[in-house]
C-alpha cells in the first residue's frame, strides 16, 4: 500500500512538472496575433491570419489578443507577431520587442511613415497593405467607365507621397489626372469644387484627412450634383452612394499576412511589403441607373474577373 501511494505521488509530480514546465515550454515560440482594436474588421483579419497559420501545423495555436494585453502579460517573447492595424503595429514596435513582424490592415502611407521612423530597424518588418495598387485602379476605370478620361483626385498629407506614381500610371493608360491638394480639413471643400469642375469621375484614395466619416457624405453629394461617379476604396463606400469601389476584405488581407508569417516560421526571410493579392469590386446599381452608367448586378463579378485575368497574364 505504501509503495502504491509512493508511486501515485511520483506520477502526480511528473504530471504537475509537465503541466507547469512542459506547458510553459509549449508556449515558447508562440505566434502573437496582436489586435489594434477589438471586433469588426480587426477580428476578421485576425481569424483569417490564424487559419492560415494553423495550416502549417505543429507550431501550436497562435495567441490572439489586443497588443496591450500581449505586451502586459510578459513572459517569453513570441517567435513572430502578426500586427492587425496601425495601432498594433506601432504598439508592438514601441514595446521594444525585437521579433519579426507582419503588419496587415494598414494603409501604405501609414506603413511607410512607420518604417521611416524605425530607421535601419525596419528590415525585420513587412506588411500586406490595405490600399490597392494604382495600376489596378486605373485598369478598373478604363474597364468600367471607358468614356470618362478625366479623373479627379484629391491628395492629402498621406496620399501625396504617391502622387507621381498615380499620375504616371494614369498617363500610361490615357487618363488625365485632375489633381488638387488639401492638407487640412478646411481646404477640402475648395479643393473638391476645383477638382469637380474639371473632372468627369472622382477617385477616392484612403487618406483620412480627406475621406472620413465627417466628410464622405458631403463629398458624395457634391459629386452626385455634378453627375460625377465616385470610385471608393471599401464596400462601405458603395453602400453610402459611390458608384464603384475597389477593395480587399479584412479576410483577404489577413489570410495573406498569415501566409507570409507561416513561410517565415518555416525559415524563409520576410518578403518586401505587398499589395493585396485578392480583391473585389463593388457596384451600386441604383447610382449607376441614376447616372446613366451601363453597370448592372453582374458587373461587379465581371469586373473583378477581368482585372484578375489581366494581372495574371504574362
């Protein structure tokens, strides 16, 4: 009986040792998926990244929490961080962690400013941008609105970083970019009116100084009064009254970030920052009818397929 009890005690000690030591070791090297905010698109992107990481197998479940919770918990550093949103990207960097990071759900301009602030420390960071490549945007305009060649664009403090790139892409495709600048909220109405006078379509860029919840309805109304279609950069813009939107969903960019993280964990170096590979086109058919634009309920799928085919062509 004494021997049996002694054996049971040894088994218990072994089990507890595994639980507290082996379990702790199992969390070492875990991947963090750090959220800038909870719920909504952040949760969607995080779930897509988690699913892609789990495809690798054998690395344990990624830890998905807000970046503040992850940093505050302390303990062994992760092998890699997927930062979802600008807040998480900056928060993880400011915490002093020196591990590879893949950012997603971040605008290109925000990422560029972030990397510039790191100086030479940006070599261990990459991203899947939220923006669409300008070539893709120009191709959509040519396909969907072939008669409209004068593209109005408002450039703000963020989007002006890529103004020359957009001008060049438009010129190469026979599109005349009617550019105006607004570096403060007060400048937006005047710059917008000047642009609308000379353009026949308005292309919105993800610049929060110009396009935000306080300005979008006024911009849409001003464009609609002049019977100018607006091309947005999210599905919400189509619902609000834009004719078209070219965008990538949180699931699409999150999965791409997860794929990059999975290959990095397998030993490959982080690639340069990337445009979203997958995307969608949204069409507001009510606005199309009102403006006399020949787009219907099937146009979104056709335009998406056309753009994908062109990009895959050699």
